[in-house]
C-alpha cells in the first residue's frame, strides 16, 4: 500500500503561479489585448467598418513588463479602404512612481473621431469584442492631436488622468461654425482635461506588484472636466465641459440582476459641434424596418437616428433588467433582457452650427424594448419602440429590430 506523496511548497507555488498566469491572460483578452512576449497586440485595430472609411484595418499594441516595467511604447497604424488614407498614433510613456502607478505619456495622433461623441480618459481600459455602432457612423472629423497625459492612482479605489492637448480639427462633412463674426470650416483647439474614476465598493488585490480589481462593486462614478483655451498655442475657442456618469448594478441572484447607467454632460462657451453631445444614437435613416436591420449597441438608443439630435447639455438614463435564463438544455440558455431608455437635452445658439439640421432632445426622448440574447453562437435579437415627445407619425419609423451579439470570457 503506497501512501500519497505530500504536496511540496514548490508544487503549490507552481500551481498558484500557473493559475495567476491564466487569470492574467484572460484579463488581457478581456481588455482587448493578445499578449506576446514583449508586446500586447491591441485587438481593436485589426478590423473595423464604418460608413466613411469602409473597412478599416491595421495593427497596434503596447509593450508589456517583459519589455520594460518603467517604459512603454503605445502605437498603431490603420488604413481606410474607402477614404484611401492611413491613420496612426505614435506614443509612449514612462513611470515615475510605482506605489501610485503614475505614468507620464506622450502621443501624436492623426485619425478620425465621431462628431458629438464624448468619452472619459479613464475609459480607455475598457474593451468590447464587437462595437456595433461603428458600422453605421458617417459623421466624422479628422484630427491631428499632440498630447501629454499623466495617469495617477492615489488609492486603490480612485484612478485619475490629466491631459493637455492641442488639436487641428477638420470636419469631413459640410459644416461651418459661425462665432464672433467669423465662420470656421476647420479650427484649432487647445484643451486641458481631468478625469476621475471612483469605485468605492469594489474589492482590489495586489497580484505581481499590481493592483487588480477582483470584485466589481457598485455604484461606480466617473467625472471629467474639460477646458478649452482661446489664443493659447493657436486655440480658436474658449469653452468648458463637465461630464458625469454613474453605473449601478442590483444583483438578486447569480442569474437575475438589473443595470442602471446615468450619464450627463454640459458644454458652455464657444463649443463647435465636433465637441458637443449626440446621446449615442444607433438607427440608420432608411425606409423600412428591414432596411434598418443592423446590430444593437450596448448602451445606445436603438430608435434614435444618426445625426437626428445634438445638444450642449444632456442627460440619459438607461435601465436593463436581466431575467433568469431559459434552461432549454445544459449549455443552451437564452436570456431575456427588458430595457427602458430616456434622454433629455437642449442647446443654446443652435444657429451657430450651419449646413446641418438637427433637433435638441428638449421634449424628452423615450424608448422601451427587449433583447433575447445568446440564441445562437452569441447572437440574439433586439426590438425597441420609440414613444413620447419624439414619437413619429409613421408607426414603423418608431420600431427598431436588430441583432445582438454577446461574448464574455
């Protein structure tokens, strides 16, 4: 009779390190990176599609700790087959404090940006395998941006980023910004931004000398302040922006939960349309429901048409309730999600934005719908109905039917 060999401390350490490596690998994939020895390839740049560039493909990545723990290179190059133009970023950074994970980053970017989109500096760490809104976007502006950025984590629960940037903005569409008795077709903007992301209820652990979020806690809060300076490094306009978002999740059990996202933004001063708000529409302007059939977004308004609304102040509230999955078989479990969305906005000086016609959400925009997810290979179906102040006379113009796509690691 043989006794079992005892597990040595070395064996236990090997198993633990292997587990950590697998977790780290999956986390990298979840953040949109395919890790190699010295470089984490950024999956966002491989293939995309939009109405202006057509197919957009390229390669990008950021060096990892095997390359250096104190220095990094973060760059990409892509090509649009419809506009026949290369876009790129040349960037890098160096760490000045390990304890607070403080980095100074420099970047030169020549690319496109969706007009009216607003993002938080701290959001760049989040990734979706498939970004459905991109398929139908057609209103872009070119920008050449030079930026210096400081990442700083004063505590485990608080992440901050500060950025100073100068940008040359050139809309790809027919647009004039009329301000101070001048008409601008393109313009220079000098901005300073401060972004804070606070996760007071999340749990964190230190793995491989890095702070890692081990449990999502809610609510989470994100705040960003932007100031544009006129006559500083050729800046054309003075304007200020404040953006806020809070995300909350109510968990009833492992399968049933609700998600609530409240977003808002305010822009004051001489703000061109490129830097205002569109409230994330995701419906294309075509005659029939079938012609508009595309892919639903994650947090977009499915019945709101692209370029239908712009605002200099807005707020949106999105509610999702995930019903217990249907247990058709052990592996086949479609899930019903009930959705309700609201948006409210307005704009001062709408006449300053010439050659474009749009509304401002001042009546309040409402839609309700549902998703039936994970029907086949991650695909599902989505239906939404538009009601309230912006209900349209033709019934089918208020209805959106789309695919959904959900993949989780």
